[in-house]
C-alpha cells in the first residue's frame, strides 16, 4: 500500500499482520480523495480523524496532502503499532495522535474538519459510526465525513446532508456534510 499524492507520494505504508483489518483499496482511496478535493479545494491546515484506522492510510494520505493534524482511532493493538511505525517512518509523530478503543464510543474532543470512517462491512455499520460521531460532537460545523461501507449498505445521515454516494468495486462511499 502506497500514499497516492502529496509530500509523501509513493511512500509505502506498513500494514498490520493478520486478517483482522481490511485495508482501504487504492482505487477507493483515490476516489474518496478526488471527491473531497473537488469540494474542499485543499487539505491544507485541516484537522482530520481516521476512524477504524487500520494502517492509517486515509489519515496519512490527508497529512501528505497538507492536513495539519490527524487522529487515528483503532482498537487493534497490532494495527495501532503499524500506525505508530508509519508515523515514525514518515517523521509525522508530532502531527498525529492514536486513540485506542472503539470508534463507536468516542471520547469528547475538539471537533475535526474531516472524518474518514471505514468500519467493518456489516449491515448498519456506517449509520452506527455517523451516530457515534454526532453524539461525541467530533465533526465541526461545515465539516465533511467520508464513510466506506459495503456496496449494498446505505448510510442514514441523521441530521447531516448526503453530498454524494459512489459505488467503487465492493464498496460504497458516502460523503456527508454537516451544515
């Protein structure tokens, strides 16, 4: 797995051993970042969070493109170790934080401009993480959230607006906006 664009373009990322995590496919990452770039223009200075982070590919991609800070939420210790190793390799330890625990039980935090959520493919998983983010007030006003689910799993946006949905292979990308 490689970073697609920005400061670290082409750099390899370590992935956690085993089958507990499902890395976001390159094609899906390319699509979500293309969708976001056309709406945001730039990732410069953004605070981002990568929920169900795995290797941290989405958060590191955002950092590579200019995000100021990334919070990685991951409950698997092997995946958290891979994220820490990737941050060290990229010399990004000062621009990131790893939170252990479930992305469905988020602690209070300063809100983020952009959230990525790639929950395990299970019916209702996208809707569950949207509710958890809303309950914890993790998304800033006018913030964006990109949710990856199984292709046949619709996301209930709660009080937020669905800006776009795209099917990419087995995945469905839902782009939400808090207005």
